[in-house]
C-alpha cells in the first residue's frame, strides 16, 4: 500500500513546483560521496513508491530496515568496543584491564603487522614492525599473557585478523581451555574476511581460492563447536577507507558476504545453521545522512538476499548485525582536536543507523597510535551519545523522513548496480582477479583527492579555515623500542624449551590435512598447543597453497 | 607570456627528459590508497611513474630504482616502522654510490621523527592533508637537474 493517496501527491507536486519558482535558481549542484545528486528539499512525492509494510516494516520484522530488534537501544545499548593493542602482550593486557574498568563492554585486539601478515617477530622482514601497530603474537604464550586475569567467559573478544585467522582463533580457544572454559562458553568475533584484503586492506597471504577455503573452515568449525562465536565479520570498513564511496562500500561488502554464504552452503552446511552468526562491519564517514541511509539499506538488502537467494528461514539468518567504526581517513592531522567533533557526528550516524557495536576513533590517530587521554575521550563520546542525547529513546527515529527514505532507496539502487555487475562476472573472487573492485576504489580515491585539492570538497583545517601558525600539542605515544627485544627473547626461549618432536609431528599432520583439503582448524589447535609459532604454521600453508602477489597497477 | 619566452620554455622541456619516479611501499602495511593516488597525480603532471607495489624490502626498492634508472624514489609508509626502514633505504643507496636520487616519503610520520629522517637522507615528508600539487612541485623543484638534462 502506498504511503499517501494519489490526489494528495499530485497536489504536493504542484505546490513544490510553485515553491521552486519562488526560490533562488542559481544554487550550485550538490552530490554525496556516491555521486547521487541531492535535491534542495524532499516531499511525500519522493517516497510515495514505498510500501511501509514491505519496504520498512517494524523493527524486528522483515525486511528489518528499521532495525533487527524489537527494542533496540531501549533493550540494551550498543557494545562499546574500542580496538586496541600495542607492544607486548603484557602491555596490551594492562590497556584492556584499564578499558574494562572504564566501562568498556567488549575487547577488540589489534595485532601488529608481522602477525597480520603471518611472520614471526624474528623474521628479518618484521624488523621495525614488532609491536608497533598492534600487539605482537608469535606463540600461544603471548596469547596467554594477553588475556591473563581476564575471564574469557565474561567478556567477548573481537580479533582483527584475516589470513592467519585459523591460528589466532585456535590460540584463543587454547587460552580459554587453559582457564577451564569450554568452546561453547566463549563468545567473540574474528574478522576473517579474506576477500576484502584483496580488494582493500591488502594483508593477504594466500591466493583468493585457498584464502576463502580457510574462511569457510572457520565458519564450519564454529558452527559445529563454538556456537557463540561470530566466525567472520564481513567488512566494508577497509573498502571505504581505501577510497570507496558509500554505495561501493555497501555493494562490495555484500558481494563478499554472498560469496562466503554460497561457499559455506557448498561445503554442505544448512544456511540457517551458520547465517545467524554472520555479521558485517561498516565505516561511519562524514556525510551524516548518507551514512544513516547506507546502514538502513544494508539491513534491508541483506535480509532480502538471505531470504530470496539462499532460502533462509530462520529469522536470525536474515538479521544483518553490524559493527561500525568511525572513519580513520576522515581524521585530520591538522587541528587534531576538531576530530573529536567529526567522530561525534560519525558515531551519531552509526547509532541512528542502528549499529550493534561501535568503535570511535581517537582524535590523535592521524599522527600515531592513540594516547590514553585520546582513547578515553573517544569512549566518552559514545557514553555521552548513549546517556545524554536521548537519541536512544525511540527506535530508528529518522524513519519516515522524506530525505532519509528516498536516500535509503537510492543508495540501495546504486549498490545493486555494482552487485549485479559482480554477479555477472561470476562473483567476487572472479571480480577481484579482474581487478574490478580495486580499480573502482582507486578511481574514487583519486577523484576525492582532486575534489579536496580544488576545494569542491571542504575539509576544515586542510583546505579551508587553516591555522598557519598551528603548533601541535599532542601528547606523544611511542611504542618502546625495548618491546622488540623482549618479544625476541621470549620467542627464543619458547623455541628452545618446547618439545620439538611434538611440534614437528603436529605440523606434519597439519600439512597432510591441508593437502587432503580437510578442515584444518583441529590440526592448527594441536599445533598451537605444542607451541608451534604463527610463522611456522603459515609457512606450511604457504607451501601447500602458494602466495598471492597482486598486479602492481595504479590506474 | 611573450612568444619568445614561451618558445624558450618549450625548448627547455624538449631537452629535459621526463622525470621518472619509483613509488614503493616498504614495510608490511597494505595501506596503498595514498601511494596509488600520488602515482596518478605524478603521472597526470607528466612524470613517468613506476609503482613497485606492497611489502618491498629496502634491497628490492634500491635495486628497482637502479634498474628503472629512477630520478626520484617516493616511499609510502603507514606502519610506524619508518625509523628503521627508511634509513636502511638511504644507507643502501649511498653504499651503491647513488647520491643524486631524490628520496621523498608520504604517510603517517609523527613530526618528532621528521628531523631524524631528514638527517638520514629523506628530502621531504608529506603527511596527511598534503595537496597533490605540493608534492608534484616539490619533486619538480628538487629533482637533480643533472639527471633530467
């Protein structure tokens, strides 16, 4: 049923025409990040094609445009989950305890680059990177220290790890077991989204097919053994940060998700057995309404794909639960305090878009890993939105806004064009091999930078309202160079003291299982328990799968 | 511009070869947005650009610069390992007797580290918010004049 009757719409259209004749004509054209032209005003005529029950519905009802829960933030607020990690496992463990004592409700682990790329700290290529951008993890010992005195049945943990997910996840399960906590009691998330690595973040190791095979191994293992775990966080964040528009972020993320779902079904799992544990991860960027519309559109699209393409019947399979992080690239190094305001607006868009969890960036992150003061302000920003602004009082408060509903539709329409194109190519793996999403993103990134340079896109403190005499007063945060030495010493000690025969036996079994194309997780669990290193396990997988080198094109 | 003046400029351009820039990402981070954007900007400014891609070791970068006979090396790094990796690149260059190649850096480099990097042979550091034309102009003005004539 249409929202308004047709005679009313005709009258509105006529009145709008008259109104426009009276308004100034020389207004410059305005578009959003997705190149959608924005009208001066929106009226009921812009949303009259919508059917409330079919296109919006009630929160908790299909197609979930208005939210996945019936109570949303009245029932419980979003999870405030601040991504952090640096230096040694002991140092990060201290930061986690601090964040938990300050009211954070979930942990989120940032690993250093060697860990993300599957290298041990003593690999020559790791020099200078150990513990710098996250915490260094080489063996189960590091993971034990990371979660020391943190009961893993009381907190949930999100780990931002991709290609080496089987290893880090196995270590987590082993730590839990050491605390006397069984697999079915731990809850958390691994990012485990290999496809977006090829598209955007570029921390890939193996070629696309075996990479996706490992993603499915984790999904399958969790479905059968770790029911409270989210085995993949299908991530648009990095795609957006690499330069994608909102519509591209939405489209590429959903296409990645579609690939994982169909591959898991091919593995023999029932869609309703695993789909309820899938979750998505988006960026909250600067264009306030475009972001809100994107989140709402994403929920509706996901529900429809799950139902119509994959025949999901369990209502939870249709829920698009999502995490949001405010945009890193939107932070400015200049006048950094302004970032607090940017983050507030971005975070608010995520909340108005119905996010399940949120990370707010710290204002000094265009310079360095955040200082404790900056991290606290970022967390306080969420707490102020949750407790003082009253935006949580009613669900999906912007629903029915002519603009928001029109834009939600429009973003969906734009995203569907990309998804159709990728489907035609044979899905995301094929599209990646053709370089399609990579090229689209690089084009958007260059266009955006040109718009900043020619001031079509204003950024306060960068190309407008500059402070030429600015003297930065950011409290410095530097990872102690001693970290690397401490880490290398510990790794050396473990390598000397472990049972070599046992390590070799388990690595050998892992190799055989990999060659047989079995689910490797049980073999990885045995290997990490024998204190095989991350690098050793990755080397075995590299020998079987090979490594991926991307084509070096920039245009 | 007077005709004669313009003619002189054209002449100048004719005898100059195109500036050749090697853009590389040392370190383990995959953040290649900036590197790719700057590649396009330099190309659109008429320079010849070679992008050697991710995870390049200092040895690979220096070898590529020699092989390509690059006039400029543009390094993009956002991993925080700049204090270790960048001086290794410049040290290798000088060990190979290469003194006329301009080395510039873009990425997340705290201001405290700028002096240190400049003392280690990095000519310029372009942080977040740098307009593309600043990087282009800097390269044009500071590339070795002997190399491009």
